[in-house]
C-alpha cells in the first residue's frame, strides 16, 4: 500500500464576520508590523478597509502592496516585493483573489531570502518560509488559501508556471462569506467553476489518495448543489458561503492530489491570451473529462452518486456521462463563454498552444489517461470550433 500524506493550513476560521477574529492571530503571533497584499479592485470595493480598520483599532503598523494586476508575471511579483525595500515584517496578510494570495505566499518565502523568484522557477524546493501568512479569499474558487502553489506568468514563454513548495502553505485562513457577498456574478461563475475543476480533477487524478478524495468529493458535491443558486440569486449568502468552503476543500484536495490536463491546457490560454483562469478551465473541463472517461468512468460515477442518489440503477458509464452533462449545464447556466475565438484565439496559434500545453508535464502526468500531442490538439480544435 502506498504511503500518502496531506498538509493543510494551521488554523481555519469560517462563518460570517469571522474576520473580526484576526486580532487573535495577531496577538498569538506577537505581530507589530504587518505586510498586507491586496489589489486596487479590492480596495475600491471596501473589502480591504474591513481589514485595515481592524489593524488601525489595534494600532498595528502595516504596509500595503496593492499594485499587482490579475494573474501577474513573476516580474510583477518581483517588482512588488522590491518596493518594500529592507523593511522587516512579523506577519503577511493577503486579502484578495488567487493572484493576490499567490503573491503573498511567494512573499512569505522570498522576503529576506538569499534566492530570487527566478531561482524558484528553476527549483521551487529551495524556498523556506521566513514570515507566517494569513489568507482572506475574496472569491469562491482559486483554493490558493489552502495550497502550496503560486502560479505566475512567464511572459518570455507565453505560459504560466506553478511554483510548488509545501513551505508556502498558509498558516491561517479566514473564510468569511462577507468577503463574497457582493461578488460580481461573472467572477463568482468563473472562480466557482475553477474550484469545480479542482475537485473533479483531483478526484480523477492518478495521484488521488484517501485524504484528497475526502475533500475533492465534498467540494464537488457542494459546488454542484450551490453554484446555480448562487449565480441566479446573488442574495443567497448561504449558497455563496457553501461555495467559499467548497473552494477551500478543493485547494486542500490539490495539496493531496493535484490537478490534471484541464489545468495543463488552461495555462497556455492564460499565458498568451490572458483568458481568466476560471473561464479557460470552464471551457476545457467537459471536453477533457469526455476524453478521460474511458480511464476514470468509475470515479466520475462516484461523483454522480454523491450528487444524484437517485441514479443507483444507472450504469457506471451512464453516471459518468451524466456528470459531464452536468459540467456542461453549469457552464451554460453561469453564462461562461465557451468559444476561444471570442478571446482572439486564431487557428494559426494552434500548434503553439499544443507545444506549450505538452510541456506542462507536472500536471499531465496526473491525468488518468495519457494525453499525447494529437489529443491536446483535438481538444483545442473542439473549443475553437464551438
């Protein structure tokens, strides 16, 4: 029997208003100077002020990095960290989406380090955490608050690369549904389907374990049962809260298992065309699962059993096909665009996409069915012609 493990953040807080408990973390860590990662959109929404107001009441000295764009390059992260100079910090807090949290996690291992981010692109295992981190997600999908991953664009290669090291697993997480109460519907859709991809991919991954299965299946069930309601009725805070928890579960599943070909084919689309990560995953997810079905129909059937207990009489293949139909329906209901041409992807770029995706071996090796270049090409062709 294979030996397997799972690492999760040290402490997780949940429930509406749980952010107020952050004073307990600050006191526990004896933090007197804090580095806050956020972005301009979060500042405009007033969400970051909910945090800084608490820090002001506690008379905590803090510095804010808010210059990062969505899905930044490694150079953007490098510049952001250079802006703080030689200042010392006791704690890092990220309040934002996946890009903000990924940058903060990189900060936790790069500040005061002898190595640079370019060294981590070559060998992520040299990273060592120097500052503890707190994650406050403001979307319901990336799962970055639970993972050891930081995804950055490498512009010279037109691709995103994952820097993965367990040292970057956050120390504290606050899952406060107040953070996503007013999340725009299109962002809710893209991020929640991203989380659904995490769940389904991790459950069907070659590296799935009993630990990752627990979180992946719970995540898939919660998202299938709540995403449509949360999208159609933006006032449904219960459904949104469930998506926030499910996204965290998906992140934990990634830590124990790993995503597969959906993410491998998604990275070149984000790297070259800047398609939002959740959207590219949503476009690819049903097609990759259709390709994978011969090798993982049993696992897809188990997901079907979890969300549709009335399907007991159906065959394994029928259940697997039902899940793929459910994936297509979720994308349709949430109005996520499904044609790559809408994002300026032209047929003459096909071979570049195939070449880039085929190099994401870190994820392709997890895929339950071997995916060769011809298979990658065929999947891209499908989503370019829809």
